[in-house]
C-alpha cells in the first residue's frame, strides 16, 4: 500500500545509520512496534521522507509499514 498523509504506520526498526545519512533524514528514536500517524509524505526518485504527527523530524519511509 502506498504511504499517504493520514495513514497509520508501524515502526519496524532496523535503522542503519548510513541509510539515515544517505536519505538526509533524522535518526528515529522510536519504539519498534508502536504505531504513528503520517503527517506528511514526500516522495523522491530513490526514497521517501515521512513526518509523523506529534514527533519532531523527518524519517525514511523504509522504517515503517502501513497498517
């Protein structure tokens, strides 16, 4: 399922620092298995940035799955 603003997502973890740096995103200090609501989704050719309601920062979408 394509990620869209308003979707509920679960944090998968498996955060690799190089992956975070390559995408120019923030390191997610989140709990694996917790769910969050997408505040915004910005798609690029090779990756997607997402922001979460009530959480500061932008994150690489590979660390989340739509539920």
